[in-house]
């Protein structure tokens, strides 16, 4: 209340979620006496609630058995609109990795705010009121607004728009509602009086002015404004790229330091700040503020302050260091290793083989290229290349562009040829996938095809994709090695654990082909997981669950030990940010894993000498353990019984 200078707490989500107040979205009624908002329940479903400023009480609109979102008041004061989903179950449980490839669909609903208001979709009578009577009714109701709560749940009806992936619902004038269809990134409009739907424009987000007469929307990185109801062609592009703001960064730094301290004070999972006197900690490091010379100095100061909490996942974003931003020129890469021979660069290793997979295209293994290991790279775009030159200097700014390279079997250019290739900007994906595929071949060769090998780079989207790519085609193996070294974390890896623990159910016999085992994608034999000190966060949680549920044997080194995660925080004035670890794991044994990690059952060191020689001691031990366990305790091989015979009664 601005005149009184009072702040009143209306409500609070029962469960926290990633981001900064992402789900608790509200809208004001036309008389500003009612607020509608969503509240996250213990089930992680959101419920639409109304709040009356006059009574100071909250009133539920939906029953909490559906996932309701984006509530918005009709400006005429008759209806309350919102999205609701009844298939959101797995999706709203955001912490579980199993929801990665799941989607929820939403429908649009409205609730009549007055109990005598008829449904706008009721069958129309042949004896309609005259225009004069309608105008009189509208005039009588123009300034009258009320919310009648009795039986409001039974006054919810669906708007006849098919379900979809919808967001950003806003009510407009004259019976129009607007929303985004995420499937095709379109702003859609629907008129409840005319019962018609329109595609309006491509957009990532939009909003309406308070009088609902103009729309501001974003498409790609551009912003546009248009009169509501007009076509996209009538929109005016806002020249935001011409906006400039002069700042004095050094004057912002004390404020940013204060914000970093405050974000941790307000978001850190332990209100007691791990026993640190947080006010004293701020004062301890604030004495250095006058001596800062750059934004990176400020980052280091914030890191010193944060280190007093003694917890992982505590870091500072450098996005705010605008004084030291430099343009990045993408150098081109060919997906290869080289060695110097005869004063030339020779291809010693060419990575590739999965060109059908987006993001894994190898420049030198494309159809028609036919470059082999052992050949020389002799020239680039006509410029001869010799050993004393920096190979990569000839590929500056060549990523994604056609380049002519001269290659041949001889260092003296004899029998050389010119080939057109398209360099890529990064080789990490190619090199990682080669490592994975090479490990898979080693496991299959060493075990005579009995043991599967699956690598999981994290416990998020790409890890989910890797697991699907490699687990299911190998589900007919007798045992499995799961490699989670360098695992970058993400969500709770229930997806992996659930699949690894699937018990045998039965077999199904067909007239033709092999019998079908259910669950089909399941391995009942021994399981080994390779872990190392570079795996953390969700990469700590995965082996912790692997041990807790007695899935199998852990081989390698103790994991990083960081299980106080981060879920999103306010940004600084210059676009930078700091984390405040705010989600910590505990069991009956107390808070666990943080600063401890998960130790292996069998410790194996990756000595540099072995790795340089092309060996992988941890993988070799995992293979040894899998074969030993397989010999000691092979999975049962059920034998199909004789077919039943009909007995005459």
C-alpha cells in the first residue's frame, strides 16, 4: 500500500522451483480490489487463487488436481481465464531427469465471476435481445464489478480451442484472448463471442498495454509494437539497438558487491549461513572495494566472500565484465590430430563416422572427400603450409565456410589434389563421441559382446539423449558398464537408475521370430559404474543412488562432492550474477555428500603414463569386474516350457 507505506504478504508457494518467482504470476481485476495468482502446491502442481484486498483472504479457484497457469481477468469483469493441464504429472516434477522428453498439453478455461453470468458458449436462442436491450444491459453493468465465490469451481468451463503447448495468456478487449502456441511460436487470438481463432504473428513473447489496445512482442532478438488486431505487416520495429547508456562501472561495483552478499543472505539454503557471521564477512572484504581496478577484481572479491560458506556450486558470472569483452573470431577446425613429419603437417587421426547425427558432422569424412590418415595437409586456399607455420592461422574465420585444402600422400606435393571442405567451429563433440564409440568397441571386444557400455556426460538433456542412444540398442547384453566420468550433473538421475533396476517379468512367444522378454529394455546381469573426481553435482547423486539401491559395483576415484545445487537468482545491474547454493541433500544420516563425494568400491588411478600410452586403467578394471561378476553370478536364461495340449473332458 503506497499511501500507507505498508507491505503485506499475501501468500507463498508451498514448493520452491528453479528461477526467480517464475511460477507465481498475477493479474489485477478492473477495480484493483482483487488479485489472481498461481500458487505451487506440495504436489508441484499450481493452483489458481484469488485474493481480496478488502477481506485480506485467499480463495482457491481450481482444485489443485490440474496444473493451472497464466490466470488473467477479462477487462469487462465477467470472466477469469487460465490454462490448465491434466497430463502435466511427470513434467511438473522438474527435478527428475525422467521428464526430459515429456511434454504437457494445456487447454484454455474460463470461470464466470458472477453466478448469474451465462456461459458465453451456451446455445443461442432464436429470440435474441435487441441491440437496444444489450446496450442497456452493458450500460448497467459497466461500472459494476463483483466476484461471487460460491460454487466458482462449478462455473469453470473450457474454451473450445484444442489442447496444445500454450503459454502467455492475456485477455483483451471485445471478447478476445491472446496466447502463444509454443509449437510454432505463434501469437494466437480467440474471440469468445464470434468463436473464431486467428494466427496473428510469430513471437517468443508478448504483452498488451493496460488499455489492451497495443501489443508489444518479441520475434528473434527484435521487438515490435502493433495495434491489437492488426496484421503482423502493420507492426513497427523498435530500434532498441540504437539505445545507448553511458555507465561508470566502478561506481556500480559497491552496489554489486552488496547485492552478491544479499542474494546469499536471502537464498542460501542454510539461514544460519553454515555458522558464518554473514554481516561480519561482508565488512571483512568490503575494505578492498576502493582498490578494485576491474570487474574481474570484483568477481574475485565476491568469490573470497562466498568461500567463507565452504560449499560447492558457489560462483560468479562474468557476463558483467563489459569493459573486457572482445569479439570472438571462429577459427575453422577439421576434426583431426596432426603430427610433424618431413616439415609438413600429417593427419595422424581423423575423427568422424557419425555424419548422420546433427552436431557430429566430420569435415574430412564427408562423402567424396576421401582423405585418409597418413596423408599430408599441404596448403589451405592456395597458401602452402609448412611445419614452422601455425596451422590454425590459415583457418582463421573459416568455420562454416568452404575452404580448398591441398592434400596428398607425399610431402613434396607429388600426386597431391585439391579438396573442398567445410571446417567446423568446435571439435569437442566429435572427440567425445569418438572416445565413447572407441570405449564401446573395447568393451565388446574384451567381453565377446556380452557386456554393454553406456556413457552419460551429465544428468540432464544430453545425458538423457546419450543413454537412450546407447542403452536401448544394447539391452540384449548380459551385463553393463555405465561410465559417468566427467559427468557435469543436472537433475536427479532417476531415469538411469529406474532402467538399470528393472526386474525381469516374463517372456512372450510368437509363431515367428524370437520370444520377447519384458521389460524388453532391461539387463538383469551385473552392473558396474566408472566414476572419477571430475564427476559432480548430479554426477555425485548418480553413483550415490547406484550404491544406495545396490545396483552394482563402483570403480574409479571419489567424485567431486557438490550436492548443494543452484536454482536461479536475481541478476546484478550490469547483467552479471552470483550463485547462492540453495538446494541441499539430506537423509536420516544428516546432510550428505557435500565436500565428501562418493567413494568407489574399487579405487583405480588414471596414471598419466598409462593414459599417454593409450590405456584406460579404470575402464580395464570395470571390464575385469563385469566379467568376474558375470562368471560368478550369470543372469538366469529362462527356457520356454512345452506348449499346452488340449485335454478332452
